[in-house]
């Protein structure tokens, strides 16, 4: 009887998951993220600081620190 209960529980969870997925696809119109959402994720992942390296301690301001040399645009 325990095996039967496990199978029934598994099937119930599978059916509910499938129903949720189908409802999501119908609501959003697609299974994946929209192009705008992907662009926003990429923009957030890049950050605002840019590519830079700061060396030593000195008089040049490098994003809140005083450094001797600051290199920007490094890839």
C-alpha cells in the first residue's frame, strides 16, 4: 500500500507542475524570457563600474580610493 501512495503522490505533483507550466506559458505567451527581460539581466550583470585597475596609494581618485595609478578600458 505504501508504494501505491508514493506513486499517486508523484503523479499528483507531476500533474500540478504541468498545469502550472501550461498556465505560465498561456499567461506570458512564451516559455522563456522576453528579449527585454534578457537585456535587463545582461545590463544588471555588467554593473556600472566599467573595466578598471587601480595600483598603489596616492592622489588619484579611483572609485572611492586614493591610488597612485588608474587604468581604465581594460578588457
